[in-house]
């Protein structure tokens, strides 16, 4: 499985847009090993790796849900008046 590292539009897939974090290739598409090599290396029109291979547990791991952020008590910012 491959994941998109940098946004790009696939010129060999009717200009399909791939956003960062998307799986490559999209469902139902078949790509050649040469195309994978091109997009995961620097020998493409952008000159940078656009996708990277994901292996092992990362492939099946579900995204973790963000822990709810608890509200911290507000800190006083006003100075108290002192008696003169």
C-alpha cells in the first residue's frame, strides 16, 4: 500500500487529485511497478517523492480518535486594585 506525501494530480489518471494521506492508487485503478517507482522517487515532473510505501501494522491500523480537550480554568489577567 502507498500513501500520498505531497498533493498531486495524476496525469496518467485523467488528472485525478490525490491529497496528502490518500491511498495510492485509488480504488479500482491498476498501476505498473514503473509508475510506482516514478512517483515514489524523484524521476517525475515534480522532482520529489509524491508517495511512500506503508508496511506492516500501519496498513491495518485505524486512525486514532483525538482525545477530547478539557477546558483549563481561566487564569486571571487583571491586576487587583491595592488599597492606598
